[in-house]
C-alpha cells in the first residue's frame, strides 16, 4: 500500500486520509457524522443496515453508496447532507423502528443507545406503525452471562463478527432467512469465548445485555471511573460504573497500546466480590483463641506488639512480609519499605516473586503484538510461548495473538506440557515433560545454531547436554520437532519469545532463564525475550522491590547507588543479607520464621502444609478483603479495601504504569487501603511516614525507582505510561543452563502438570453467582490412553496420590492432555493442587478409581 | 444395497471443490433429512464452524431438519401461474403426505409441477400426476432466424453425436485452432452479446476483466439457478442442448484463462442434472473436457453443484457464497466477481442462455449475431411466456419484436372470450405492464420506457378473470419469502408490503398509498442487491394500473 495520502471532499470539506480508509472514517476525521448501525470501527464492514448511504459523485451523476464499505478514492466528492441522503436516513430509521419493541424504559441500553440517538438526530419523528410488532425470544440466555433479546436485535451482525474476527470462535450465526432471520447459537452450544462479553459493548441496541449487570443501572445515573482490570497482567483498560456505593457494571475502555477496546469476561462480569457480604469490614483480633471484632487502635497495637516481640526474641530475620501481585504499587512499595526500614529484614516477597526467575523488563510491548482493524501490523512474524497459556492467563493477549496469526500471518511456536488452546493454529508444538525446560531450551539453541550453519564454541559447549537422546528421554519431545521449531525461529525476521512463571520456578528457574537468554541471543532477538506474569501487578510488585534479593528498581541488595538513594529517602540503614523467598518463608514458618505480615495473599489455601506451618507461627497478621484460610489462622486481621475502593497504580506486563482511581466506597465498612494500614502500623511502631495519599506514595516511588522518574499520578493520565526497559535490562551474556536428569515415572505414575486457569475457585471468581457453573471442576484431566490404563472413565471419582499428599477429584479424559501427564489447575474449588506438591520441578501422581 | 456410511460420504466430498452443498445433499438424500449428527460430522470435516453450518442449513428451504418431514414429501409449485391452475388445491390434496409449497419451479408452461425426491411429476390432481418428458420449444412462429434454438429441435441434439452432427463443438474447435483468447473476447464483444440472466452486462467486457485480473486459478461459473418466477428458459436449454452450455463454458474458459468451472443448478431441476451429467461424461470421453482438450494445451473441468431452494442464490455473489459453503448472502461490491469471485479468485459468472449463445456466435461472424436483432439491440432473447395465453412456452424473439406480436401472433392471444388484463416483465421483478403500456418492443430501452425491465425474459399473462390484488399479494409474499435477510430495507420492506397487500396498513386510502410509496421508495433507494430494489415493482405497478382493485378489496 502506498504511503501517499488520498485527498477527497466530504460536504465541501477537503480531507486527506490514508489509502484504504473508508468514507465513514474519513468523514469522522473532519467531524462529519455519518449514522451507522452495522458498521463498527473495529470490525470488517458488511453494509447491511444501509444507514450510512451517502451520495458519491460519479460519471453518471451522484450515486448512493454505503460509506461504511466503500474506500476513499483520489478526488472523490461525497455529500452526506443532501435531501436524498436525509430521505433515505429517515426511511431507514423508520424501517428499523417498525419491529423494534421500544421497551426503552426497561432497556439497559436506554440512554446510551445508538438507535435512540440516531432516531433523535436523523429520524422522521413520526411512526407509521399500525400492526402488532413481531414477537421473538426476549429473555434468551446465550451463555451464563449474556442475554439476547431477539426482538430488540436489528441483525447488524456486530456480535457475530466480533466472535469470528477477534475470538475466532464463531459461536453465533444467522439462522433462517428473510423476515425470519435470527441471530442464534447453535443448539446446546452456548457462547464460551473468554472475551465474548465484548459483544454487549458493541451491540448498537439493547439486544445483548449482561446477566450480572442488567436492570441494575441507568446510564445517566451512574458515575463513570476510568480504571484497569484487577485480574490479568495485561492491565486491560476498563470503566467502572457505580451508583449508591455499589459497582453497577464494568465495561471496556479503549487503549490502543493495551487492549484495543476489548476486555475479558472475567473482568467484565466477575466483580460481585467487591460488594459482597463476605467482605471484612472491621479489624479482628484473636482473644481467647477466637478472632473477635476490635477497634483499629487495638488491632494496630496488637500488630506492633506481635512483630516487636518476635523481632526481639528471634531477631529481625525471623520476621517476614508477604506482598501481593494483585495489589497496587503503593501498597507493595510500603510493605517492602516497612520490612526493610522498620523491621530491618529483606524477608519480603510475593507469590511468583523470588521463587521465579523472571525478567525485570516484562514483555517488550503489547502494541507490537496487536493487529488493530486499521493500523500497523504486529512486529513479530513468529511468537514462541514457553510454559505460557495466554488463553487462560491473559485473555486479551490471547486475542491479540489470534488476530496476529489470522490477519498478519504470524506463526506460533508453542512449548508447553499441555496442548493449550492456541495449539489449534498451524505452527510448531513441543509438548515437553514438566521440569525439563532447561534441556529443551538448550536443544532449541543447539539446533538453531545448526540451522543457521554458524559456529559458536560457547553455545555449542553450553548446549552439548541437549542431545537427541536426552530430548527424547528427558523432555519427551521428538528431536525432529525441536529442529522444526528451531527452523521456524531462525527463519523468522523478528521472533518474540514469551515465558511464564510455570517454566522458570524453583531450583532450575535460573537455568531456564539462562537457556531462554541463550536462545534469544542465538536468534539475535535478545530484546524480544519477555516474561509474562500472572497478576495485574506482577510487574509492579517486582519493580517496587517486593523481592528478597532486590531493592526498588530491580537494584541488587548491594547496589551502592540504590542503597544510598533509599537510605537518604527513608533515613537509617538497610539490611544487607538476602531475605527468604515466599516459599522459603512459608516452609520455615513456625521455625526460623516467627512472625509474618501477609498482605493480600492466601498461602494457607494454596498448600495444606503451609497452613500447618502458619498455625505454628508466634505471630501472624493478615491484611485482607475476606476471611481467607490464612486470615483464619491470624492473630490480627486488618480489613482492606479492593482496587476499586482506593487510589492506586498498577504496572502491567509491558511496564505500563496505569492508574486505578477510587471508584466506589462502602460507608458502613471500617476497611482501609493497604498503604494506609501499613502507614498506621509504621506510626504505631514509632515511625512517622510522610504520606497523605496514595499519590504521595507514588511520588516517593518516582524518586526511589529511577525508571519511574516523573511518572506521577498526573503524568500517567488515563492511558498510562511505559517505563523504559533499557534502564534495567542486563547486558546480554551467554550463561550456563544445565539440569540433572529427572526421575523416571514409575509404574502407573503420571507427571503432574499444574498452572493457572481463568475460571478457578478463587474468591474473586466464585462469588459471581452467574459464573459459578463456569468454574473449572475439581478434576484431574488425563489422556484417554492413561485413563484406560488406570481403569478410569470420564467423571469417575478418583484418588490422586503423590509422594507428598493426596486429593480426591473427578476424572476428566481429554486428548488435549499429553500421554504420561495429569493436569490439575491451581485454585480448584476445595482441592488445592498444592497438597500434592513439595517444591520439586517434577511431581508424579498415581490415579486410582474410588 | 446398503447405504453409504457417514465417513464414506465425507471422504467422497472432502477433497472436492465446493464440497458443502453436495455433501449436505448426500446426507439429505441418504437419510431423508439433515440430522444433528450429520451436521456435527460435516462441520469439522469441512472446517466450518458448527453455528455457521446450522445457520446456513436453515437458510435453504430444501433441507429438512425434521425426520418426520423427509425429502420425499411432495413439494408443490404454488408459483403465480400454477396458482391459476390449481396449485393451491393440489397442495391441499397432498397435505396428508406432508406436502409443502414450493415457489415457482420453472415449469409454467406445464402446470402443476410436484417435486418428490428426485422426481418431477406434473398434474392438476393427485390422480392425474404423471412424469412427462420436458416440452420442446415449438418452431419459431414468426419464422425468425434463431440463435439458441436454431438446432435445439434436432432429435438427439442432447447427445454428443447429435450435437456434433449439428455443428456442435465447431465454435470451440475454431477458437482453439484459429483464435487467441484475446481474439475470442473481441469476437464476442463485437457480436454485442450481453448477459441474459437479466443484468445485460456485455459478455465480452466481463471476460476481458477476468482475463486481465490478477490471481489464479480463475473460474467460469454457469448460473443455472433459474429461480425467477415465470422463467423456464434455462431449463429447456439444459434439457435439450446441454452440450451448448458446456461448449459455451469451454469457450469462456479459454478466453478468460480459467481452469475449472461450476454449473450451479437449482435444485428444482433434477432431470436437468441427469441430462447434464450424462453430457459432461460424454464430453470428457470425447476429449472436450479434462486435460489437453482437442490435443491443445488447454485444460478445463466442470463440476455440477445443486442448489437447495433459495432464490437469492441466483444473485451471482450469493451464488458464490453458496458454492463456498458460506451463508448465501450477496456480497458487497466492489470488489466484483471478475476480480474476487469464487474463493476470492477472478471468476466469470454467466447465465445459461448467454453461454448457450456463445458456440453459435463463435461458429459465425459477430455481425451475424448483431443482425439478429430488429432494432439497435444485438441478438435474440428467449422469452418464457406463460399464463393466460393460448400457446405458452419458450420463444426466441429478436430484440425489438413488439410484445403484442409475441402475445397475439406467436402465442395465439388470450383464451377465447377473454382479454389480457396485465403481463409481468422480468418474471416478477419487473412488475406488471397493462393497458396501453403493452404496446412496447421487447428490448430493455423499450420496456424500461414503461417503468419496467425485460430482465431474464419471463412474461406471465393474466386475463380479465384474475384478481390482480391477489396476484400482487402472492408476488410480494414470494419476495418476502426469498429475501435473504441481510440488508434491512429488503428484509423489512418485503414483509411490510406483503402485510399491506394483505389488508394491513392505514384504513385511510390516501395514507395507505403514501405509506406503500414510502416503503417502495426506501427499498429501491437503499437495498443492497437487485432483489430488494426490484421487489416493490409488482406493488407499485399494481397500484398504478389497477387503482379500482386496490380500493375494491380494501
């Protein structure tokens, strides 16, 4: 496509636009509004509603053409306001309204409805209707969360097109024909796309409504707060609509650097927990063995006493702090400041923190993966995923990847122990045995070098363990498949490599990260290596130093410049000895660790063993929204507020710092923001911090972290700002990547595969009534061959046993699970897979029918 | 013989071009209906999303989805002419067999056709139903020189031997031996041949565009989805002169550089399919189809694809979507099929009659065809004449022939004691002509000067006995039934006009007229394809010519 702009005239205004621009968009560029229904700026045109007909001058006089489907031409002359155009607009609207039920008073869309708006603006103002309207299904549930009103539907197909063009899950279609035409699901197959709720936002009438939000708001009565999603690490932009101290709905908000305008269903629908009756509203202090309501001063004093007692008795390093990647930068920053400055220990970490070999720089950029409807193509022609499942872990990234594959020809190389959903696209799939990542990566690097035909002594030596035989036996992967994947990567112009916490945790995590780095260097794409965390603030939690071995800004503990900066900022000395990681603290709880301050984490729910350890602690304080398993064990429970109830910033996986301002509050609750709770504990311990607000904490962060310099609340705006990766990116260097042989599976043993699913049994999901049936069942999924071997059928009750523990689950049988493995996601309702784990890279389980 | 298994059917069609329709027909023929089980097998086999497949299947009226109403249940023609001959009564008489109504089945000269599975029966009552052979066009009553029908009355013209004996494949041989593709296109262009499916686009210009378009492979498609009520000309050509169509496609393919072609045949013509299949087989055996045709470097294959009961599939872009297994909605244009046709490749879509004329033209000089017309318009047109005239049938008329000559001299005029009240144009799409407007020459400029158009050339005659309001109501109900539902004005407008002809609308006459005019205006101005633009014509012309009948019945 040529870069030269096309010049045309619309209503006597000259406009210059890129070739290929549609008339409707060119008109918008000069503030000429052309009414539309079926057309949508993010979807391919279909030109079925005929609302956008405009006059285009041609050799045979002016002709009516659909502005939504006709691209501009040089010298084109368009009129949008002639009598002829107005007559067709009026006529068209009159037609659309004929069968529309006009139940606007009870329609969620009323007040923000394009059909209403256009009827006011372009309509004839009289009704021709005399016959009864046509009746169709009005309360038709096309999924657990989406209701279709076929009477309101004007059959514009936006919903069909969204599911086809973005989700690649065409679960809605046109049925029958002519006047009988309906939009419907295929019988018995509800819409289950993980971002399907976006069709509600783009419906131009009230035909699609949200089951969790409908009848709960009027658009003109809600207060609208621009915010971000609290679930996923992509930081999808949302708008929270509230009224009378309650969230009424959450909708998507456009950010072309992050989520286009789409959000995940979990984001849109799973917010009932915010207004839940189960929320903690008052501090609790353990008295006579029971947690009992207390005042804030009682509770804060109890925390002070408990922490001081343990510190005095066992030393500062017997105290630990656990932060959370689900909480804001401000809360996490103050937690590590509290632990380092006031307690005097580096025992501060979060789940997937020090136990995972992440990258300080996250992923390069979401925009570089995106293929918007109109805009530049993605920058990557090959995307490699190592131990990452975007469909479950980051649905919007999943959407971007699918779009890149289908519209821009991006190829996927997927290394994952499970046949993840994205393996449905052509490319390369390496189904490795969990724990064998390091060897697999060495194999890829070795073969990439061979495909390139290059000599590199260092790489050859570093990767000489990854023989064909070892790939086959240790990784369980066909060496030819590895070579095929290597070839795709080598032949790529610009490959992207993403990995997740599952691939690089525990003792070999460091080796895996080295292996990834080596591979990226062999492929000349070192800067395209990215780490994708799981939570909304996985990146920010690391940025602000909730790590046992790093200060804010990813500075090592012995980094003199950072130490000096922080010492000046905070006053006093910083501890020097590395702290314990999340797992180390929990393993040592009740032993070397005597007291823990846990903020927004539930390790007791994660692993029964840790629950037992936590019960042995001298002192446990928990800042929480709910009375979690961990909170139940606490000496003091401090009620906190959610992301929607206080100001905070979150840093997404591409280092974009974004604001989540306070959108709602509960006046009956005594709960407080996490940063403020920490500020008060500090005050009780004799340290007056200078913060008046979350913005004040952010102000300090912008000083404490050089990469955040200048990025205060105002500077971030509504779209956030990315910090510059080059400020912390380590210099590229080949590093050692080795692993020992893994134990072979015994008779009847299956390698356990675990990981995250979007619809788990966690509190933030299960409290949404409408989505309860969507929660991943408490089940172990295994390959049909293994199921036959174990004498297990689909839905049988089974006992799953590891060397470490056991779980009672249902069996699910699926081809998508590799032979020799068993898949049990984390956070299943009442069935913590942690019961089977003991921190090893690989765990084997046996499955027996009950 | 045992019925083919699911997998056999799927394997038979999976690798074929345009496999969806034949695969659906295969399951439908085997089971008598399309089961959920079949759809769930077909969708993954052809890579079609399940919801899309369900939606698409429900679009076609031929496919039964209910095991109790199988494809052997009779379908009775209730087209405009068959209604005059007891179509509705026959439908009622066959109700106990689960009979359903079928829009015009293309046998208006031989009412009333009943389709039972793959068999076509004719009769006015269940007792008299027989399966007669199709009717040959009678010799040209005006003694005019013909093009398409010139040899059609030769016995065994439908066989290869008979066809060759009467000059068959001489046009192809001449093209391959003596002419470049460019020369063929020039020849056709100079002849003035234009699209006979109704649009009248110059054939040579279309072929030129396909030949020049980028992209391979290219395709030639014969549009044999003759769905326009009152049109049965394509069927007669297919039944009596199938090789002419094949030869026409071959010449089109040679001219445009196409490697493969489809004949999209409406499902109501099962006999024509048998005849065509036999002719194609003969042509392959004789080296007219396949590789190295007539020992040249030219290769061409033809596939027959059977429609499934949807008028809109005669619209060329809907036809393309239907072939591709998509929801058969018309596409937005541009791009046009000449550059983005079947599977996005350059495609020439030509009507049966157009293609049948090509071999005759290629055998001769362009001026011969030019001069067949009486006036400025080149060539001839087959008119399917039916209804209340003494000798209904297909007539090849020179462009410019007065309609009155056709009606009175050629077809014998109205039945004894009757007078002609109205005649439709372009099947139903052109609406009615009546009174003095019947004084018109049969060519587009002539018919258009009366506010109608000649189109595909179906003319249905209604004499003074007929209730024109009822005829109009049935006509607009047909368009509502066949509207695809894609564009709003057609979907809604056809319904609303039907309701207005059915006693609906404002009680006040002036308001009623204003509203009908409004609806018609919207449809004509804003519809996306010809169906919606043309559909109001029957209502408008009825209101214009028969104001008394409007008032009388309301």
